[in-house]
C-alpha cells in the first residue's frame, strides 16, 4: 500500500516566490506572470479559519481605508503537488485523459474529476457567489519561474504526470524526453524533476472606499494518510512509530492529555504478535505571510475540527492557549495578530486498524 501525506492548503498570501504562503493577497497577472503586492490601504480586520480533513473554510472581513475604490486582482495559490498527496493536479488528469481514457470511459473520468479536491472551491463577496480564473506555473526551489522554458521545449508542467502516481514514470517510458529535461539541468541527482507546478486561482475584486468587504472561501482539501503503529506496549509517544520518517510527535506540540489518550488507545489493545496501526493525517497551513495587508489581523479565530472518531493536536501560534470542547474541536482566538509561525496539525484516528 502506498501511503499519502496530507497537504491541506488554504488561501495563500506571499511576497516573492511561491513557496509556502497563506491568506488572500493582492496580485497582478501580466504576460502570464503573477506578481504579488503588499497593500497599504486594505486591512484584514477579521479572519475566521476552520480546518477539518473534509473541508477548509475561511471568512474574511476587509476594510478599505482609502477614500477611493480599490479594484485589484486577488490570488489564491493552491498547495504544492507532492508524490504523497491526493492527485488533484489539473494537468495530470488532462494528460491521463489523452493518454489512457477512451470515449466510452469519459463518464468514469468525469466522476473521478468531480470527486477531486479544490474543484468545489467556492468564493463569495458580501454574500454573492463569484467565479475565478486559474493558471499553472512551474517554479524551481529558488523561486525561478521556468513555465515558459518548459512550454518552449514541449515539456509537461505536471511533475506528477512525469513521475507517475502508483505507475511507471512517464519520463522512464520516454528516454528522449528524459534526456532533454536532464540536458536543461532540470533533474536532480535522483533523476527527479527539480521544479514544482503550482495551480493558482485568481480574480478581480472591488474594495469600496471606507467600507467593509465580507469574503468567504470553502473547498474540499486534498486528503491522504500516514500510519502510526506499535508492536507491543508503549510507555511514551516516542515508542509509537510514524510511517513517515520525516514526522516526529514533538513537532505537533502534544499536550499531556493528548499523549495520555493516544497511549491509552494502544495500551488497551497491546499485543506482542499483532502490530497496532492507526491512521494519521497531517494538515499544513502557513500563517506567517498573512502580514501583507495593512497592519495586523485585528480579530483572528481558528477552529480545528477532527472527524468523528479522531483527535487532533498542533502547535498554537505564538504559544497561545487553545480550548477543547466535548466534540474534540480545538479553538483559539487572538487579537491584533501578526502571524509569525505556521500551522502543522495532526489528526489521529482512534479506531484500531489491522
């Protein structure tokens, strides 16, 4: 079984390269390139963010302090595609349709596409629904845009398509293409494409003078799972192994009550012969670039909502305290919040899986 990492994004805000970002941001889309801007007039007075494995929703209240209307393009870059995330890559599916699906299978493909994350992205402004445009760009780790270079050389932007997902790599099946990509210096020492393709939603939005604008976004996140497992009895979280070696329990700042609950789950079903396995999901949401609007976020609320039968833990921004209700929802509220840290949320399924 191939495991998947959950990379759930949110509205992203940035200045410079498309690495990790969060929250709506002003932008300019010219000549196929997107340039991000900092606003001196529009303030984010309120943000309410709710994250669960099934839905991400965010509500903003902006205020334009200028005496004139501001009409600007606003961008929403989606999370980066990785080999471990659920396939929502636009170009991957486009290529797969051309390569594999017959006319009789288009209805099957349509059902697959309909269930994909982000296709149900919805946005409203002052209660009215609006659409959006999208584009795909390819960026190297240093932020260099190589979209035009790839297009010129007829190289697919989709990293997922080139690598293959649970299938033979398209690069390996096309030696001439692989040679071309390598000659351009776009493969790393392991033969993997050095770039990441980013899908960006963007639209034009009006901010009326001296007035508030209420903006909402909701979408289905890209879900996937790791595993936590134990052979025998565990005395601490460090005795529980995470299937993804890059993950450690401490990076999620587990509180004593969380650790007690998790250990109890495993200790109650301890067996020296059968390894105990539980699904875990990770949600990454970058907050620290949310300072691109005028001043700090006056009123910020976060709710982390585990699904039924799950519990969650994360490192709260700036060490703030959060509460937990009877349903396991974690909540925190901050005022005059200038994000400096990112969110890294862990969901653990309580039920034992053999």
